[in-house]
């Protein structure tokens, strides 16, 4: 499990550890991890050019000490000081190792043949405010096109929210210490981090409010049939999706539900769509008792009635349901049944009376707000999908590929989550496991090439087959 902790949690843990260590020991742990990561990124150090952008905080000290270690391994290291006050010990170490130190405004424009191989962003630490000062912006502009390794987080992003309201660094690699931070997992800041490398520095941390499932977590949570299982004990999922106008939504929702996690899939809806569903999935049956409902995808003008029918059955029999697409606009908050809502940013904007641009700029905030308001789990689809529980706990999905941004992919996802609900997972686990598998299946079938939504459902078994033993 990747865990992400807030700045306050990290600062408290760092203070507790520093009280037990010699002065400067914690920074040297971070600096060694940073230096090794930069060396791995470069592939070698001897003769390579490393440029440090150094601010006044501890991140600048990490960068200076790492620069000294790289200089001792044969790299040519230069530091541009972006503040009148920088970490004195780190500055002395870099100079002693043969590094060159200049104020940023005194540095020469790098010649085309003498440009650095990598820039190390030590401008602002996790305690800094969003945005960059003009001097830092100017320095970065002069180095445009050079790969950037960020220290802890890309300077200028909002660490605790993942927001990027001001100019900020766009890193190719981010080396963070002790734990992930929300900015590493939550868009739009996550998109500025590049690859994230975690260095263990020995922090003792509390339970996080934000986490990200990994393959071992999915393997542990995934419902697996017992030796004595039969189709009814494995769960029955009902799908109310599709219409004469949008028949494909019904087919794709059923495809997601029929990935094998539940013992049976029932389709209830448009007769013509039902005929096409059973032609594509002969194992699918008609109306009857279910353990979970999937409702809304492609329902069109019938969405309100379809939702009302599913809600009535859920209330009568205490069933969970997945609500997607057209049905989302007919919900009244708070819900009185267990549910997973699966909006994209535009749908969530309509549900909350907000602008889509604001949802995309502050997805963590609005996912939590929607879960609180509706009293159920909200799966906000995006580059890094967020699954939020009403009490504020969130999981971020980091699997997937940009090729997954294709029509019908959400229909498949809704069906998968519904099947996992029917198989016995809680709404929070079903939504986060389903989202992880959905992204992993897309990556598996894509292999860097375009895909369509129907291919994703067909690749789920391949992903499950490669999961580690629980």
C-alpha cells in the first residue's frame, strides 16, 4: 500500500526522529537517497553535468549535500542559489567536494554543448506555499528542455491538496522521503511529479487519510470462490443499463459485470438491448434476486425510472448499488442505501452545482465533499481516479494508460465494481479494487497502443492471473 501523509504528519514524525539522531543525520539519509536516485537516473556520474537550483529550506540542503556526493563520484556539479540564505552545511560540503556555486542572477546561460544533463529542483520544500518566485521561474525558463529531478515534491505545487494554482516545476523524477505526500497521488500535481521514487528514512508515521492500492493489496482484497462455492453463493449482480438510443452502454456494463467476479449476471432493461446482451454473453440471464445493482449507463430518458426501481429493490432487500452516468443527475442527497457513485468531472460538477474546471483543479476536495454530501462512496474518474468514503478516507488509483480515455470505459468500470459488490466487498473496497483492475487491464491490453472499451473487460483475467499470491 502506498500511503500519503500530510505535511503536518511528516513534520511531527521528522521531529520525533531527529530528537533521537545526531544533528544532521536525517538530512544526510535524504541526501544519500537523492544522490543514488540521480545517479541511477543518469546511468553514470563521471563527467556528467548536474545543476542544482537551491532555495532557502531543507530541500535546498538536501540538494547541496547530494550534489557534494555526486561531485565526489566525478560529476561536474554547479549550484544556482535562489536565496540569499541557504543551508550552510550543505553549501560548505558542496564547495569542499569541488562544486561550483553562483547566485542565479550571476550564472551564465548554458551553452548548447555545455547544458547540464539534469537539473535538481531544491527550490521549495514541502512547507512552502504554492507558486514560484520570479527568480526561480526565470532560472527554470533558462533551463527549459533539461530533465528535472525534484526533491520531495516539484516546487510550487500544493503538497496537501494536489492543487497547482500557481507556476510550478514539472519534474521527470521526484525523489521523496519517508512517505508519499498527497501531491504525488492526486491530480493535477501528480502529473507534475513524473516518476516518484520513495526513500525510506525511518519515519514512524500515523495512519494516512490517503492511500493507493498496489498489486499485493488487490490480491489480498480480491474475492475468491471457496472450494464449495456455487453460482449463487458467489453473488448475483443485476445490470440496468442501456437503451434504444445507447445500446452499447448496456453491452459494455454487462461486459464489466461478466468478468467472473460474481457467479451470475442478470440484465434488466430494454428488450432489444437485452437480446444483444444475451447474444454477446449467453451466460447472462433475466430478472430475479440480486446482491447488487449497476444502474444508469446509457439509460437516457429512462434514467429516473430505472434508478427508482433499483433504489426501491435496494431499500427493500438492503442491497448496495453502483450509480453511473444519466442516473447520477436524479439522485437526492443524502442516500439511504449503500452505494458507489461513479461520476467524471463534468457529472460531479452538475451534482454539486460547481464548474467543471473547479472540479478538475481540486479533485481531492470535491471527491470528499461529494462523498460527505451523498453519504456514500464516490469514485471520481480521472487520470488518477479518486475513491472517497464519507468519513474522508481516500484511495487514489495510479494504474491505467491515457488510451483508457475512450467512450464506454466507464460503463465497463461500473459493471466491474457492481460484480465486486455482489461478491461481498464493501463499497469502498469494491470501488478501489475495481478501479485498480480496470486501469491495469487497460495497460495490459494496450501495450502502448490504442484500445476500445470492450477490450478492457477481456483483459481482466490476465491481470488477476499475474497478481501475487494473497
